[in-house]
C-alpha cells in the first residue's frame, strides 16, 4: 500500500486517505480526496493506486528474492561472456579501468536509486513513476523510452545468444546436425512465450534463484576452462597477443563499441520495479539485495574477464564459450549454465514492455488471471516474442546489438538517471563535492553512451555487409 515514511513532507497524503479498495479508477484518474500534493504528484500517485489493485506482487518478497531478481537481470552470461572480447578492443589498462568503474558506479547508482523509492512519502513501484515524481513528465517518458530500447535490444540479443548456446550443445552431442541457428532461436522464443504467461516477476522467483546459481556456475566453469586453455596451448601455436588490432579507424570504433559492451554488462533498467516486490523495511532490504547482487557479479565479472582475456588475448571469440577447448563435459556445462540463466533474464526484461501494453489492454478491475486478462496477456506476449524472435533470426549479429543496447538503453538508466534524480532531490543538503562528482559522472557516461552507440552502429553495418539475412552462423 501507499505509505508515509519517516521525515516525509506534511503535504503528502497518508494511507488512510487513499482508496486502495482494488477497484479500477480508469484512465485519467489523478489522485484521491484529500491529496494536497502537486498535480504531477497526484497523477503519479493515481497511477500507483490503480496499478496496486492489479499488480499482485507488491510488498510480498524478501531481500533474498529481490537479490536473485537483480542478479538475474544484470549478471547474465550473455552480457559478461563478451567482456574478454571488449578487452580485446581496449587492452589491459583501459579495459580494467572501464570494468572496475562500471562495477563501482552502477553499484553506487543502484544504492542511490533504491533510496528514492519513497523519497516524498509515497511508495512508487515503477522507475517511470519515481522519475516523474522528481523531475516531471519528460523524465518519466524518457525512462519508458529507454526501458523499451533496453528491453527490446537486450532480449533480441538474449534470443540470439540462447540460439548459439543451444546450437553448440546440439553439435556437441550430435556432430553434423542440420538444425540451424534460426530453429533454435524459435525454440527459445517459444519457451519464453510460455513463461510470459506468469503475471509478475515475483511469480518467477524460484526460477530466478536457479538463474543466480547458474550465474555463479557459469563464472566458475568459464574461469576454469579459460585457465585450462591458457596452460594447455597447442604445441607450436603463436603466443597470446594483447595488442589491439586494426587500423586507426577500426581501433577507434572498436574502442567505442567495447565501451558499449561494458555498459551492457551492467544492464538493470527495472530496479524500482524489483524493489516494489519487497516487504518492509523496503530501503534496508533493498540495500541488502543490491549488496548480494553486486557481490556475485563483481567476483564473476572479474574472474571471467581476466581469465578469458589472459588465455586467448585478442583472438578471443566475441562469445567466450566458443573459444573453449577444454574437456567436453565442462564446455557443455558452461553452455548449459549460460542457457538456463538467459531464460530467466529474458523474463525480467520483457516485463516493462508488457506492462506498457497491458495498461491499455487489460481490465484492471478484474483479476490478472481472469479470462479477459489472460487472453489480453497472451496477445501481448505472443506479439512481443514473435517480433523479437523474427528480428533475432534475421540479423544474428549479437555482438553489435549488445553494444548498441548498452549504449542507448542501459547507460542512461544505470549510470546517468539515478545520479541526476538523486541530485535533484537532495541538492539543497548535499555536500558540494559529491554533487559535482555526480555531475562529472553524468557528463562522462553521456559521452560514453554517445561514442558507444556510434561504434555499435559502425559494426552493425560491417556485419550486415559480411552476412546475409537469416545467416546460419
């Protein structure tokens, strides 16, 4: 329910003034009787109240489950299995700086965003509502736009990577199999369509717990296989090189795209939506969830990236498991861990898009499992999965998509918006040095997002010239 928090401004309403009976208020509902906040705050609060009667997972989860959701969202092998390849475009020094800064800044930004969940006494359950309440409608619309870019771009990439993993596993068990990459992408899309019928993130909490275990399992097996490959190179093979390859133009665009790949590795565009699942105390529980998540991903990212780049250097495959030459059973295990984790990650990222469509198509006065709403959900999810599966089958250039998604989807929401919103709320009482540091990071990662997008587009064009549509790569 909507609640007042300690220290909240007296102009806000408390829970006794809110109609949370479960009835739909309809479109255009802008507040409750006795609400004395601004018009913009009324509108945001009204969106929350209408949504509360429909979203059934509010305030039910523990910090452990929220940690699993976050870890599943961020630490997908589809993201950090590409980090050694990003290092191939950056080199050891710049690569380590970009990776460590990414861990530190996004961990810090996640804590800041978590602290804004009830910044004015109203509990906001969506990122766009937090942004709207602090900085107006333009901020809310921006969050929605970036969430959709991240959702679509991320899940196109996940579908392709899942297809690659499934194909690799199939070839391992059945050499010479004629099943194509596109067929595996379609199989994965069909699995996601089934899982998409679960109404909320909380309904998938056990799956995401398994996915978190798979994240750790992949990190361990990938690290061990990389070290094995490094110490068991074929006799007469060339020494591993860490030189950044290419002419000046290729190097420059390679650096740009690599920065986007690093940004993609920290993708988390729905932290407030995950925080909304938590029971009281909300902030304290979320801080523990963030700490759990980043403890897992910090260790995993550093292990996999350092071991993978050390073992293969600039010859590393964009998707690290395709470089492994270790025991067959271990390679299969790494692919299995990656595939299962990707299944859960896809489900986290599709939810913002589903929610936008469901706001218009579902009857919020009825149960999420009513026949009308079940059919509406099926129509929305079928359309989403079909379109993304088709795009993935047609353009399986996953490395370039990954960098583009990181540049224009994740960078604004993970590195920039939390710092901006926190500065907006606390400007009057912030230490000047902290305020300036936040703005310096905002400017820095805005520039990173711009150049990363340029690099990603450059490589998408290059790949499109090298491969035909629906290429079975």
